[in-house]
C-alpha cells in the first residue's frame, strides 16, 4: 500500500526515503509562524515519527528566508485576549494555553526519534532561533542572519531559546543575545557553535544538508536513535546519570540485528545494509 504524504496549509513535506524535508511554507510572509503553523507542526512531526523509513529530517524555509519568527497577528490576538477587561482571567488563561501549545510544538522536534538538521537560509529571527535550538544539527547560508528578537517586543523568549540555546552556545553568549536583541551573521553563528557549517548559496545549503543527512541515514537506525536520546538525556541530567542511562541502553540494544549486520559488514569489508 502506498503511503500518502499529508498536506498542510503552512508546511510542506518532501519524502524521499530515507530522508524527509519539512519546509516552513509561507514564503510570501517570510515563513512567519502563525496560529495555523503552530497547530500543524506537531501533526507533521507525528506523521514523520510514524514512518519507519524516515531516518533523518531536514528542516528548511521556502523562499528567501528560514523564518521571520512569530507572526504579528498572533501577538495582536494574544494581547487583545489578555487585555480584555470583561474577560481578564479567561484571556490570560488563553495566553497561557497558547504558550504551552507553542512550547510543545517546538519540543516535538526533540521528541522526534530521528535527528533533525536545520538548514537556515536568510533570516532566522525570534521564534526561529527557538526552533533551530530544538534541532540536532544546524547549517546555514553565508547571508543568513539571526536574532533573539523578543526583548525588542517587550517579551521574554518563551518557546525554548532561554532553556536550550545555552546548552549549544554557552550561558554568557545566550545572555548577551537575549538581553540586547542583537542581529548576528553566519560567521558569528559558526564561531559561537550555533551552526557547524556555512554554505555559499541556497543550492549549496540544500546539497550539504542532504549529503549530511544521507551520511547519517546510512548508519544503524537503532544506534542513531539511541545517540539522540542519550544526548538529550545527558543534557538534562548529571554526568553519572547520563552514563548509567547509556549503560542501560546499550545493555538492552547490543543484542540487535543492527549490531550483527555492522560486525559482519566490517569483517567482510562491505558497506552495511540496515533495515528500517
């Protein structure tokens, strides 16, 4: 039976096993994240998570920019609800509910079993930085620019930058960027460790992201999924807890068919072939 790729209003999935591209697809609005996109992201990721042939996901932005961040229509709607004197409590509860749903939408990238590569072109502003901080690997074009913009809108970043970005670039760096709202370029992003590679054009970015994804997809799916889970566990726990978690993981997983295939391929000097 042929699997049907779901269609969305603000997203687009391109599925060519073992890879899948997930495009933010509002190019006329610089891929600003509106209510519809917030709702569609976890649904798209749930579908990708259900497909065993998807071994790596690449996240990109359609058009000239990755994302301009949260759509102003969202902020205006939330402000209107929160300031309604007739429904102040309900309005603030609605804002809280939205923030929690938005947080869960970005956290879904971490809950995805497989690695996510963020391929950033052009602007990556505000919520875009929160989004790529939830990804596993990040590449960008030379003309990419980044900004933790929320402070300029009198907002505390609330969907992951303050919680995740420090683990990527360090406390002092994220504090400076969050306090100042400074825009920084690809070279500084690489120097900070936010991106691992800079590409000269969007075409080169697509090629580099695809090549990296194929390299990962050729490894043991069980090992790759285990590495992601163990990296995230280690980030949020002590070193000793992380070691214990990895020991328990490998004790359970080292008897699998992927290990047998990897060892046999090594002994016979051939490339391994892993099943989905």
